[in-house]
C-alpha cells in the first residue's frame, strides 16, 4: 500500500492495516529510487512473509531491489520474520549494537519472548529464528538507501537497544519511531525486564529536538503531517514528571 512516493506499508496485523499476519507490526518499505529498504518484517508465522512479498509486488515494486533490512528493536512482532527475509532477499541486515548479539542468537529471554508467550501474546510453540546481523548501528550513524539519508538515534525505554531513524531526502522528512511514540502521544510500557521509564523519557526528549513531518510508528495510526505533535505531547507528560498514556 503506497502511502507516499517514499513510503509503502507492506505488512501489518490487527494493530495495523490487517494486510499480513495478525501479530505483525507495521512493515514499511522505503523507496530511495535506486534501492529499497524493508523495515521490521513482522512475526513471520507460516506464510505471512509470502503475503508481505505479494503486497510489495502488488505495489509495483520488485522485492529483488530491496538491499537493506533495518531492524528497529528485537521484539518478535518486529523481527520474527527477519531470518526468512534475510535468506529469501539476500539483504544486508542492520540492528543496534545492543540488539545485534540477541538477534544473532535468537535469545528468547532477552527479547522477552518467554514472558510474552506466557501472557498469551504469541503461540506457545513459536521459536525466534536466529538471524545474522551485518551492520551494527550506533547513535548518530548514517546510512543511505538510494537518495534517502537515514540518521540513527538510540531510543531505549520501550526496550533496550531500540533505534529510531530520522530520514530525509524523500518527499518529506520522516521520523521512523517504531515503538517509541504513537498517535496522541501514547507510549508502550510493558512489565518486561528492559522497559525503563527514565530512559524512555530521555529518548522522547531526544527525538523532540528533531525536525520532521511524518511519524512512522510500529503500530496504529500513521501521521504523514504534523507527526511531531505526538512526540511533543508525550514529552509534555514526561516534563511534568508524569507518564504519557500507555497503549495497554
Ligand atoms: Zn516493541
């Protein structure tokens, strides 16, 4: 589904557009002209990644032009399909320095898959396939996808090793915030080992300093204009020493 000349949504489940597996996050495809990048390929149950590839083709794009797979954080609804995507597309995989070893080993406990299965979020027999990571991304690193320039920001809080990207060079300026901030200034705190409220506030303050038009979250509504107001709203709550409204 083409949102803008730069951004396609090619997957998403029941907290998205319902166009791939029910548990998938928003799966974004960014078009840099000469090259495409896929972001967070979803949970990857059964044939769900086939559906994502079909969605890409239905948008008139050839999956063979995808050269990079960017992983924002290691939660399974975002990276369960990463190993399959890496194999089938032969892409270079990018993740934060902190998330990379966990993604390479498929460490269930580190990604909170053990507690998420116990809570009934994922099928009890789901196993996270380990995925190679080629490039470890740190704060301030830049990468290019065709004409697009991506700058990485370390934004922990929702979980350790979470990255957000400021993306310029396309039809507008984007903040790919993943699970940092959602529409209406909501955030996503969970009782998992690496969810940290103090780090969360600092991450929100950090991206509040950036200029951007569109906010691309990992779930729910996408704002193509005025995206910054959602970040500002969350930051206002944190500045009052409070907690922004939570998604769950
Ligand atoms: Zn998450």
